[in-house]
């Protein structure tokens, strides 16, 4: 079948472009921040959006066979793989009560004292054990909600606290997700006038780079644009106030025989090395403006990643559909352990599976449809709050408002919550053991004293769990008391 896709429409199938060209936003599949140019013979994915242009495509794969369909299948398989952990917890919970029943029966069998047997059953009732862990969980989850972190259940807390490897998607996670002008250079004294020419031409374009240029220029004086010529794979040439203005890449400048002096060539090489897409502007054959556009790293991400390392994370890895060079630059700037580009959804989930086979506890942080299989497969899936619905639904943790700085807080919170649960378990089990030992091997213990101690232990574990409501990481807020043994603090 041959399908017609117009500007703004969603591509319905995996296929091949037969006629036309346009720019397709493939962020939902590959995670690439910049739209990809599609011409005759190019492949397209179902679920992507044609931002401008009109194309006719031949349907190669439909329904469940499309890349989007495979993503859904991967999500379902990954979610099923977590059920074993739940079954293990269910089996473990069956052991305590039969053990107490056996002890009571054995005591009655040897002593023929029915009152002793009943007292063992009463004092062995794990009241503090039953209450202690839920109180810690509720307090930890409540603290997370107050700080913009949604933890989906108690099992998440235990797994997250043991994470030693965190894998990140790049676009929309480590980076903002919208390309912006990162670097610029001017080679003409009439900069304001020429920027007005540039803005006048770019406002007629739907290309994302044009939008970034207009945002950078801001308010200016617009002029009428005539004789517009779109150069395929190069840029735009037009006449503005009688001057021939060329806006595009280096190839367009060479086509227009624009001279590039040594300074301009050095700037171009530096901008490209920094991972920028270049937009050059020449007026009447002379280079006037050079802009480098790239997806910006989220503010404060580097400090947040360092905080994760202090909390015990060993490996920080970035996986992205972007080209390897761009991913390497991001990894170098942020000090990441590994960086892998050109990764499709199945490649990301396969890489996470490989890490898990090596015994690593893996958390994955992402925000798109393409991240859903990895979010589901990872031991802990962490979604940005502004991400797609399927990513949020699949994840175990959601960072509300897409605030990346909440990630260290979330990890620190789960660690101290897990520690708090262990404390409550030790208190509860310890009290029960002491009560039973005193009942069996001393004369002073009776049901009244035992119940008083029992109720006291319940109160202790509740108060211990409620301390989590005031948890914060060191440096998060002022007026706090630091725990010298860790990066954790409890506010006054």
C-alpha cells in the first residue's frame, strides 16, 4: 500500500519514502532531538511525526510488526520478568507464622501447659514486624511525594536502594530536548542589520534550526524577503533589501563561493568539535554570522551525577539514538563512564539485559516511548514527569516536573528508607525473641508484661519510621543537621 503523509501528520506504518521530502521528528523512536531529513528511499517509522513537507511512503511493516509495535511487545515481556521477585516475597511471608505455631505446639507438648502455649502465640504475634515495614514505606513514599519524587510501591524502594549502575537516555533526560544556539561568531560590523536579514528569512521556515535562530535573535526589524530559493541539503538563498543573503551549512557557502578566512575556519572546526549543527549567514558573498546550535545539557546535571556517585553508584552510562560524536561530547562534559550512540529501542534494552547478566543492579532514566522497553526491563525504571504517558506508566519512579535534581534525593531516600526498614525489622524480631526467651527460660515474664513490651515496640518502630518524613540530602536545604556517616540529613 502507498500512503500520503502531510505536514503535522503521524506516520502510520514502517515504510520507505517513494515521493517527496520532509523533516520527521523521530524522538519517540530513536530519541534524536533534531528532526531527520527524509528523501526518496529513506526509511520511516510508525509513530513519528512529519514536521514539514509532504511524502508518499510504501508500507513495509504494519501493526505489531512495526518498530512501535515491537516496543509495546518488549514492554510487556519486561514487565512479566519482574513477577519472580514478587513471588519470592510472597513465599517468604509464609514462614513466620508457621514457625511461631510450631514453637507454641512444642512448648505445650513438653510442658502440657496450655496457658504457656497461648502466651507464646500472643507474644509471638509480629505486631511491630507487621507495622514497622509499612510505616517506613509510607513515610518514605510520602517524603518522596513532598520532594517531587513518585515511588510506585515498597518493592521499588528495596531495589532502588541497591542500584549500582544508572543508564540514561540523552535527549530530554540529560539534555533539555530543544535545540538552542550554544555558540556564535560575527564577522561584520553591521551585526544588528544582518541579524534582521537572517530573522526575516528564518521566520518563513519551519525547520527546528530556524526556530532556534529566531529565539536567539529575539526582537528585531524584519524586512521583506524576495526570490527565495531552497537548496536541497544546503539551506536558503533569498534577496533582502536588494542584497543576496545565503543561510545554511558550509556546503551552501562553498556553492555560493563565500570566502572563509582563517578565523572563520577555526570557528567552524571548533563549533563542529563541540557537537553543534552549523548555520552560516553570508551577505553578498561575504560571511557575516556563524551560529552553532545543539541540544543543551540540563543545568546542574553534572553536580547531580557527582551526588549519585557519592551515594554509591559505580557506573553512569548514556544510551542515545543520536550520533556517536554528539553522545561522546555529552559524556565527556558530564564525566560519564560509558557512552553509546545510534541505539534503537531494542539495542538499549539488550544492553541493559547484558548489564543485568553481569550481576549489576540497573536503573534506567528516560522520557520517551522509545525508552519504555528499557524502563520496564531495568531493575528500576525512572521516568521524567514531562515524558510520554507510556514511559510514566512503565516506570517504577517518576521525577515530577522533570526535575533531574530530584534523582539524588530519590536514591538517598530509598537507601535510608531501606536502612530504616531493616532497623524496624531488627527491633521487632529482637523484641519477640527476647520475649519468647524470657518466657521459656525465666520466671518473671508473663502475658501482661509481654504485651506491655510488645505495644512499646510497636510505638518505637512507628516513631522510627516517621523520622523519614523529615529526610533530606546534605546541601538540599538550610537549617539542617548533618549525619556525619553519610550524605543523609534529618531536618530539625
